[in-house]
C-alpha cells in the first residue's frame, strides 16, 4: 500500500531553488512536522546524491494556515569538500515566515561506531498496545504506559503507515515528520496538574534532529522523550529514537512554549 506520507511531502518546483508544498487537509493549523519535513525535502533537492543530511535545526516563527500553500526558498549557504549547508525559509502568501530551517549534509565516511547500551526487553511491544494519542492516518503510534525510569520520561512506539519503498531519503523525511509528535506533550509532564486548563497554550518553538544511522520509518521505532527544564513559559525536551532491536537512529531536542492564557499566535 502506498504510504499516505508520499503525497504530504510532494513538492512542486518553482525555479530558482524555490518549491511549493500543500498543507495537510482537515487540520486547523499546519502540523509542525509537515513543515519541517517539506523544508528538509526542499533542501535535499539542492545537494548532490552523495551528500546525506545528518542534522536539522528549525525555528517555528508562527503557526501555518491550513488553507494556503507552503513556499520553500532554499539558500545554498555553503558547499564544502565534505559538508554542505542549506537554509530554508518557509512562507505562506498571507503571512510572515512560518519556519526557518538549517540543514547540514555530509558525505559518507568510515569511523568507529558507538552508542550507549539500551534495554528494551521490559517494554511492552507495540502490537500489544492500543492506538496512542498521536495515532492518525499518516503515523501509527502506541503510547507505552509509564513504569518507573527517570521522572517524567515517556516512551512511544511509532511507524509511518504504508510502504515507503527503499529510498533512504524518504525514510529520513518520514522520521523528520514524525519527530514533532510528542515533544510539547513531554515538556508539559512536570506540570501534569495543569493539563486540564482550557487556557493552557503549548507550541513548538525550536526543533532539532540528528540523523545518526539509517533506518526504515515504516517499521516500528521507539521514541523516548524526557523534559530537562521548564521555566519562563518554556520547556526543553531531549529525546532519542531506537529501532525495535535497540539501534540508536536519531536524537531529538525541542523547546516548547508553555503559557497559561488564551492561545494567541501573534504573541510569539
């Protein structure tokens, strides 16, 4: 079955390193992971096939409108011998920039391989869990019930629905898309007593992903998120993504807005 994500990440080339993507239907606002993934896809269109993205850093400038296209303008910041850098500004016709993303690309090199050991045998398998909070038509998500571990740490199994094929880039883009599921919620965990406040505002501010090893995003992956700081109406979350057999494939960091008051995007 063709993965629904393929259509979400489709871009029209406008010329001059400019690309246009569509927002997701049926949503009040554009999902942050979609904007990040489309911007990264646009950046990837401007580098050679031997350059692979190893990190992205994104700033959410404002909430995207659901009824307008997303225009991605890529700046070819640098093409070095081993590394390349791209900067992408995402705009919509009636708004200021929605997102500014910087991506770094690296040609493959040999090097010693290390990752901290991880123990997954005590976690329930995704097949034994019901659909989770972020489950939808694009990503299959299963929340792991809290059971000890560091305070406020949360686990979630996820996989992109459908068959993504064998192009490694598509799986990287899928991982970028899914990486925005969960960090804002994780940032709120230390203030769980405020989760029912109708006036609570929670928005992604900054988002970073490091792509450490190749993986398939249409197979089960484990997201682990832990809040490391909250204060001054902001929360910071660190996270990792492992395969089902414990291989560390990505690291994620996000800072989120945490404000008690009416939601107002103009107050960013």
